[in-house]
């Protein structure tokens, strides 16, 4: 999809709070790091419920579609321990990621404060950021624990995020690869940027009225935005 919203038409000095999703936002989705996590989710369900891997993946899809995340579904329907689950599914190979100097340079030029807002855990997020060379670029993290395990796009998570970071939505911007996760942010008054991909799950729930900007290349988009800073 090509959209006129790819052009940058606002003054970055107006933004005081920059809120970034993690997976498939701060690194290219075609690296497919989350594919490793997704595979581990299937293995967890397979081992937990003594079913075939095929059946486990069907159960996982059910949890995701009905509860927003596999974890939320497992907690709601089976009261599983979220800490043990997260440790298991995040035990992956992070070395497939690469340092992104272009993105780092753009982030360093942004005015205001930068935050990570993820449905994953903070230790996982820190592992990702270390591999892509951005481990000292963000002021704070809001993870699935901070959200009391209510994942994006549950509006309760956004209120908790705003409260923890102490941000003003009207002076904030949010970056996401999953379009529907931008809808609550827009409703709360945040400017929004969708990191577009051609995957079905990323386009699910896309509402063009709630997406201010669209790009397929976050480092280039941010560099264009900060060129004159």
C-alpha cells in the first residue's frame, strides 16, 4: 500500500513524548524474530497440554483471536503462570538481529523523551535493543507486567502506560507495526505512525482515520523528520 500519509508534515519540536512498539517496529519485520517466539508458544502449549504441535498451534490461534494475545488466553482459560510462560517463549536466538546505526542516529536527534511500549517483557525488550544497538536510547519501558497482562489494544493498557510515563497524549506520538494497536492511541489524542507491512496480522483492524502517518521504513522516515534539527 502506498499512502500520502508517508510524507512528514509536522514539527517534531511539538512532540514531547515518543512511544515506540518493539517487535517489527524497531527492526524490520522480515527478520522474523517473533517467528521464534511464536514457535516457542506452540511448543509451550504442546508440552503443557500433551497435544500434537498442530493441535497446539490451533489452540494458540484460538487464544490470540479471542483474547488479544496467547498469554492472555492461557491466563484466562487455564490460569497459567505468566512469568514461567514468558521466560519459556522468550528463550530465543537474538543474534539474528543487526545493529541499526541509521535508526540510532535518528533517535538521538529526536527532541523530548523516548519510551518502549511492548506486549512482551522488559528483559526481552532489553535483549532486542542490545542487539540492534539501541539499549541506551530510551528513558523507560512499559511491558506486559506493567499492563497487568492486559495487552494492546486493550484500552486499560494505554491508560496504565500514560500514567507510568507521565505523558500528555496531545504532545505524544506512537509508532506501531500492528495497525489496530494505534486505534486506542489515536482516541486518546496521540499522533500515530503505522510501520506498514503486507502481513494480514499487521493490517488487521486498520482504520485510516486513526493513522496519521504510514511508512515501510522507520529509519528513513525518522531521518527525514529530523533532517533540519
